[in-house]
């Protein structure tokens, strides 16, 4: 009883030099010391019994005072403890039977087979502060037992997590790094006293931001209940739409703990919350995302892509998407960690679960996004996997699948060939140019435009898929970006073979090209100029006549060379492209110098060519001078 008496005197005595304690404080301490025995109901019943039967425990003078004059319920500590521990059993109430401090029932035992093997003597005893033995450990068990392991075993006995268990050697706290065998060598059996402490609790009435330290302590415990509650609150504060406290959470030092808990597969709910919180940290700026990676999150998150719990797997996908979308460097970290193949499997597994399919398609698009592009061999397996969702109808999935294909087809012709040789359907890509949403049209058009930059056979695949059917409407789309991309695509088709140029002519596209030359957007006019110039490299009689009749020369002059001031502001390359068109058209009609040649020659703006030859750049003056020298030597 002496260690307990010293402890209680230290914390409970109301006035120095006295032995008086407040019963409420005493009850609270007893509840912590032995929660299975000293319940609130038992302590209330005990007080009633003490105050009635044992007035000598009351402070001197208080036992004679009337009840109305007793504002506090106070008792003398040492005789109180002596009285409690001297009783045969705790008092009972009508509704609760308090457990006895002494063993009840027969002490006789039957001999069993198990008893024939002698048990090693107990060398370590853990007792409650009331002297009840909670745990006895034999010599063989102690050899492999750490202080932390002992706390876990004690916690399981009293129904507390390890963080709520404190062990005393006398009045000294037992430290986690102490060696039990060494202590037993000095004192056997080693008697330890259990003191339970309370882990700080989250108060729902107080703003969570004001309780981040409390949440950290809860997250750091060994109690999955506390960990889950803390992870949920961290997730919620990090989900704020405006100004989530990402830096505060990082400075608090809980990100490594969240990463650790993300890998605890035996508790999927905790994994999910921890991953969600990490996902929100990784949604921050580049430094914040890099911090998550530097703490070792990527291997843990990638491992959860194969989790049997779909919620956990989907949350891992979301985290991967945030990290990969931050930068090319982090994208490559994710790819190097082996994230692509499990995500491809998930793309198929989630085909009937739209929200999860959307997240996976988005994350995969981030895995192939950015320059320099990832190695083609590394991401090649993704192409066939994208073919199936490309055939679907969900707008968000189609958008992200098309963006992924646009990133993969951007670059050298072998990338374009990889797309065309996969299961991805050119016909489906062309159909999506007519999708009701421009969020799908834009990336689909980008894929088609990339393919059109390739070799002639690659461009022909688009024409065979019916490209010229939907492309015309996009040339006059109300969004400038779509008009620009459409003319860019058309210019690349017109840069192909004579048969491909003829296909565009027979589809009646050249009046649309001239309209593009007068678009209000300079970017659109530039692409229309390229389209017209590229077509002039594969002229044939019907096209020459058509261009003369619809006023192609005058339209190009008005677009590219409207005035001296305008010419000085024009991009050199655009002016060169326009001059190439003039040259090609004159060359095509030069033979015989017939009526068409005369018409074209008369339409060429010679004064502006002379201006260009004298004052404009390097390449432009040379081209202008060649035109004048060859076709206008006398002017």
C-alpha cells in the first residue's frame, strides 16, 4: 500500500500538512488505477458505507457537523486506504456486484494432464494499485519480452491500449528501453504496479484546427480506434476547399505515421482514411507533394493498388494520380515503382463501377503526361487497356482516355504506329469528334491531329475512318481552340499525298479554308495559311481552277499581307508559307503561260513583294526576291 499512499498524497492532499483528500478526486484516481474494479457506482456506494459506518475517516470536526454544512465530501487518506484494503470485499449495490479483492469460491483443483508439466516460476508480477495480480510472467517468457510487449499484454488484460498503460517499479516509471531480465536479476519476483492514463480525446465542440496536437497524439497511439478517429479528422481538415492546412499537418510530423497506417491491411477502414489524408497532402503544391514522396509514400501506396478492399485500392489510385500529375520527375518515380500494371488491371476490374473507372482513367492519363514522354516500351501495355473504356459513353472517362492517347501519340512516328497497331479504334476516335461535349472533342481532336502528322499511311488510316465527315463542322466551332486544332489537322492531311489532297478537294473543303483565312483569331488564320500552302505542293488541274475561281490568292493576301504595318508585325514563317503558295501556284500554271497563269500573275501583290524583298528579315526577302525575279522581271 505504501507506493500507492505516496502517489496519492502527492497528487490529492488538499492542504500541506494534512491528510485530507476530496472524495471526487480520490474516486477519479481509483478509476484510472483499476477501472475494472472501481467503477463510479462502486465508489459512490463505498462512500456511503464509509461515511455511515466509519466516521473516524472523516476529517476532525467534520463528523459532528450537520450535513448542510458539508460543501465537500472529504476523507482522511491513510486510514481510508487502510480501511479499504482491510475489508474482505468491496460493498455491493442493488444493481452492481463489485468484484472481490480476494479469490472467491473453492481453491481445490482437479489434476489434469497439463499440470504434469512443471511451469517455470513467476518472476514478474503486474499488480493493480489495490494489490490485485493482473499478470504473472514466467522466466522463459520474460527472456523474449520487451517492456512494450509487456504493456501490450497488460493492456489486453485490462481493456486498455498500450498508450494508456504505465508501469511503476516502486514509485518510478518503467521506461520502454529498460531490459526486464536485468531488473529481475536485481529483484525476483519483480513486482510492477499498473497505472492507467487517459489519451487526450477529440472534442467535437471545438474546431479541429485547434486540436491538431490532440489528433497527433491519438494518431500516434497503438489503439486502432484512436488512430481511425484521428485519421478521419486529419482527412476532413485537409479536404477544405479553401486553404487546407497542409503545411501545418506537415510541420506536425504526422505524414510518416499516415504512410505507415496506409499499409496496415488488417484494418481497411484505417487504411482508407490514412490514404485519403495523404492524397490531400499530395494535392498541394510541388514542395508539399515532394515531401510526401520523400517520406517513402510511393512504395506503400503502389502496394495498395492490389488491395482486396476496393475502397482502399481506389484511394491509392487517387493518390498516385496526384503525385504523378505534379511533375515529370514524380511521374517517373511512380512508373519506376511499378504502378502501371496494377492500374491497368484495375481499369478492367472497375469497368462496371463508374466512379472508380473515372479515377483510374484520370490517374493513368497523368502517368503518360508531360515532356519528355516516358519510354514507349514502358507504357505500351496501356494502349490495349484503353481500347475498352474508349468504347464506353461516360464523358469523364472518354475525356481522360483521349488525353492519355494524345500524350502517347505525341512525338515520333513510332508512337503513332504504336497507337494504330493497338486495339484502339480510329473509327471511334473520329466518331468522338462529334461528341456533344467539347471536353471530349478537344483531346479526341488532339489524338487525330497527332496521327495526321505521321507518315502517309498513318494519315490515310484517318481518312479511311471517315475523318472528313466530322472535321468540317469543327472548322467553324465556336471555340477558338477547336477551330485552330481542326485547321492544324487539315493542314497535315493536305501535306500528304496527291490522293489525300484530292480527297479533301472532292469533299469541298477549300472554301472552308478561305473562311479560315479571315477568322478573327490569328492562330486560326495561321493554320489556315499552312493548309492552303501545303495543298499547293500537290496541285492538279481541277484544284488549280478551283483555287483561282474562289479567289485563293486575294484571300491569302488579305489575310497575311493586308498592309505594310501588318506585314512588319507578321511572323516570318507565316509570310514564307504564303509566299510558297504564290510560287507553287505560279509554277503549276506557268507551262504555256495560258489564261490561268495570267489570272494568277495578275492577282499577285507585286508592290508588297518588293516591300518584303527590301525590308523584311532574312528568309522572307530571299523568297520575295526569287518570286519577283522569276515571274516579274520587268516590274
